[in-house]
C-alpha cells in the first residue's frame, strides 16, 4: 500500500492518505479530506479528457465576433438550403479555391503543427459542441473579417464571394453531422 501520495497534515492520522484503491474502512477527518481530494483530482482529469476529446473547453466555445457586433451577426442566416448539391459546392470550394483544407484538413479536424502559425489552432469542425454554439451568421462574420486572436484571415471578398462563403459553411456544418 502506498501511503505518501497526498499529505493532509491531520493530527488524527499519520498525515498520509491511504491508497484510494485499498479497502481502508477507518474514517477520520483526514481520510475524508483525502477522499475529497481524490474525487476532485479524478473529476479534473475526467474534465481534461472530455475537453481534449470533445473540444468543449471555454476557449473553443469563446465567440470570435466582437461583442458590439455579435447580435447583428447572429441574425444572418444561410440563404441556401442544406442540400447535397449545395454541400458538394461548398466541399469543392473548401478543398479548392478557398484552400480551407490547408489549415482545417481534409477531415475538418484542424492541424496542430502548421509552421509559422501564430495564436490559436485551426478550428476542429467535427466538434459538435462548437457546432451548436456558433451560428451561421457568426461564421460568415469570421469569413468576412477574420478571427481575432488567430491567423484566420478575411476571405470575403478577396477569395470568396458571399454566396460561395455560404456554400462553404454548409460543408463546414456537414462535418458536425458525422
């Protein structure tokens, strides 16, 4: 049994927490503190794993549209229905003219090892929590203005027309359906 993994300083016991996997039955104030510490550590580790798997941390969910413009952006909606033809048009742009694939990858998960990248990593479009948190209007705003604090540049009108951008967004939304 390992008895040195957390020190409580309690006068009621030796100052060491018992092995959390042992069948320790004696309950003292010190062992309760150890149990609480173990549970807190376990929950923190679970949260870290969930965040890394699902991408649902605060930074990922943080809006990129400035607060004074977000309400207007949220009113914008995609004028094109999500049909296979429109999604295919968006896919062609994503992988071609708009070169989104360069940073976001063929699978939409984003690359984390882009030479010269400054700031946050490219968005993982397969993250369903992020997909639900962002409106189409917010995403169009980013294509128009870039994403503050990242290397995501403005694409409208230099690279894409607004109509083309809406099609790209239909394809981006398709990643969240997988």
